[in-house]
């Protein structure tokens, strides 16, 4: 059984020459097109030495930033609550001047607010603010009890 031959002589390539393909016998030779230009900045993996794989750490996604904490905010809240309760107890025991320790709580609250403002996520703003308010109330209560304003205020409220 014989198969029909394509156009031309028997044994001749029936398909035309494609650009970039191997030269066919008997086909006219044309000049090859120039190679594509090389980029000015080759890709990163092209700069690796022969036989070495590129570093996968270069292509990895960056890790999540560490969690930011505010050291002063928690202390301001805890010390504010302790000093406020201690100040109330000591006013009724006759030692109102101990409430001056509340100045340290006020310092911690202000420092906590300043630290929260400087951090990216502003952690501890509410804690610092509550500690600052409790410290200010404890100081105000101590000063009012020491100067006698609290006795006058309580006397007028109780009707005596």
C-alpha cells in the first residue's frame, strides 16, 4: 500500500520551513533573527553561582511583627486601683496623708499614655487612662481629708 505524497518530488519535505526550526535540506538559508535583548537588571536567581539554587528566604513572606505591649499601662491600672482603695480605707482610719503615694500612680498613667502614643497599635490607652483617673481621685481624696474639706462636705451632706 502506498501513501500519497505531498506537493513536490517524492522524499521532499511536504511542510514549509518554520522560523526558528532546524534547517531543512534543500531549503534556502535565511539569516537568523537576533537574540532578544538581555534585561538591564537580570532576575535575582540569575545571579546565583552555577549549580546553586536560589535562597527561598528571599521569596518568603515576611513574618508577622511582634506583639507590642505597654509596660506602664498595666501597672498604672493595678496601682491605681490599689491606691484608690487604700486611700479610702486610710482616710477613715485617720491617716489621709498616705494617699500622696497616688502621685506615683498618676506618673505611671501619664507615662503609659505617652508610651501608647509612641507605639504603632497604641496598646494600653484605656488602662493608662483608668489608672490615671483612679490615682487623681485618690490624691484628691487624700488632700481633701487632710485639709478638712472632706469633713465639711460630709457634715453638710449628712445634715450635721
